[in-house]
C-alpha cells in the first residue's frame, strides 16, 4: 500500500511540474519524395507547402505537397524536421502571432482520395 501511495505521489508531482513526458522513438523519417511537377497556384496569396513525412501511430506517413493560404498575413511555413533524434512538427510562423500547426486530422480523407486517384 505504501509503495502504491509513493508511486501515485511521484506521478502527481511529476505531472504538476511538467516533468512527465512519454514518447515513442521511431527513428528518422524516410527520404523526401521527389516531386517532378508542382501544381499551379490556385490564386494570389497562396503558399506552396512541400511534401513531408510525419509520425502516425508509430510509423511515418507521407503528406503530399499542397497550396495553402497562411493563417495570417505574412505567415511563413516552417517545414517539419527531424533533428537530434527528435521530430518537430511544421508550423506557420509570423511576427506578432502564435505558431499555427497543420491539423492532419482534417486532411486524412482528402489525402487517401488523392493517393487513390493518382496511383
């Protein structure tokens, strides 16, 4: 009983001070895919985001390049990167704005449809 109480106390203390961190290492992503033709811009104000790998359920999934409007004027896409055995998500960055990450949940169905249509 004392052991369980001690364990719960340590767990609570660690989570209160942000020391609790759970991660899964899956290694570096595969090499980037070579895209021979970049689609035309849909219009003014769009930025092209190059394709990249991102982790999903213990493996990497490819996110094809796409045109997107930055979430705010002057937003610049910072590509995802793998550095020092750590994966860092891509995000939109701009002076005076909080970083905005891409929401992969919103495009999974679109990507699956695009992949089926192009392969």
